[in-house]
C-alpha cells in the first residue's frame, strides 16, 4: 500500500468509474485497474463491486476510503507547503565565494536573489578555498562558488565554467607581449600565495609539467588587492584570471598576457554540502544562482570565462 495507490483508489471512488478516474489522473484504464488490484491484494479485501455502469464501494472499500482521503489530503497539503516554501525561498541564506570570484558575481547574483526571493535574509561571505570547504562542512554557509578543490568528498558539485589564468605584470612594464610561454615563467619574479592555496598548487603543477622552477619572490596570503598593489609597484608579476584585474587593465596600471604552451585554467563550481539539512529548499535558489552566473558570462561580464555545457 502506498500513497499513489490510495490516491488512485480515492479518485475512482469519487468518480464511480475507472475510465473517468483514469481521465482525471491523466492515466489509462489498464494502469488504474492494476493499481486497484495491487491495493486489493495488499489488504486482502475486495474494494469495489464492478458492473457495466461503473463501480460501487464494498464495506471494506468504504472503510478504507476514510483513511485514503486523509492520506491524500495530507500528501496534497505537503505538496502545497513545499511549493510555497521553495518559491518563497529559505528564511535566511548564506552564500560564500572565493575572493577572485566574489567581485565578479556577487553583485548580479545578489540582485537576482533579491528579485526572486524578497523574503529571504541574504548574507555573502568571501574567503579562500579552505574557508569555503570548512564553512560548508560546518553549515556556516549554505552554498559556495569556488574553484574546483582537489578533494570533493561530502560535496555536491555543479561545474559551471572554465577560467584561464594569465600572467599579470605592471602596466609600465615595457616589451610584454599579449602571449607569454609557460616555459619562461621561471624567468620572472612572482608574488603568489603560499601552499596549499589553490593558485599556488596550480602554478607549481604547471612548472613541474613544464620542467621549470618558479621564482617566487614574495608569498602573499592576504587580500588579492595587496597582491595587485605589489605588482603595480613593480615588485613582481603574478598569476590571476583576467576578471580579477579587469579594472586595473582598463586603467592601464596592470597588463596581462595569455599563457601559451599548456592548459592553464581552473574550473569554477557551485558547491553545497551533501548532508545539508535544508537541501530541498535550496533547489530554486541554486538554480537562480547558476542562471545568473551563466548570464554574467554570456553577457561578457566575466571576461575570459567559458561556460561548461
């Protein structure tokens, strides 16, 4: 006995006809008949007297109908409650993003979420990849937009896009072409975060594949704005996506070169914790976040990014 069979039984009882009930249910007579036979077999009782003019409840059928109506009403109430809950969004929502991603997408994402879920109290947080993973595991944040981490156990991952990493130089640096060979990265001083930051691991892996040693002149684990200022001041070069330095490139204080000779890109993902207690209520929210990020990429608001199909 299950709620679908009970709902089918109650509909047949109300209609007094298997064919009419099948029409209302959007099903066919043979399927409805099989459901009734399955229900009768499960309770070892006949539920209807059948005739050419329709069906009539037996005593057992009248008894079961009282309970079937309660079940179907409860199921329908649950459906309405879930629909209303998901359409209104959760009461509170916290979304995290890595710093280099946050500046690109949190503005448009916040606008879209306020439009679709005006009752939801919204909070944003930025940090490192390690921060995002820790906050997801502890339930501090509900979802995160971050670069694909090496370890994804316990996470639901939706890969959104790929973003190339570029060599970033001072705007005043003479002679830097629009392309820079990966094999020459060891020739320039770099300012990079320390391990295990994802960007540092990417750079080290890239150097290993190219058979070179990086010259890391400065390790910078504070905000990305400090890294950019160090490069602007001529202290070193760095590796960053174009979106992270788009304003500085436009103003001429920084210059970027596309790295060639190897694939130097990272995947951006939307992540939630698998054990998140409110996963069902987040469905519409996550679809809104995903769609807004896609819109940002297609409209040119995320330079260099390529959507994943």
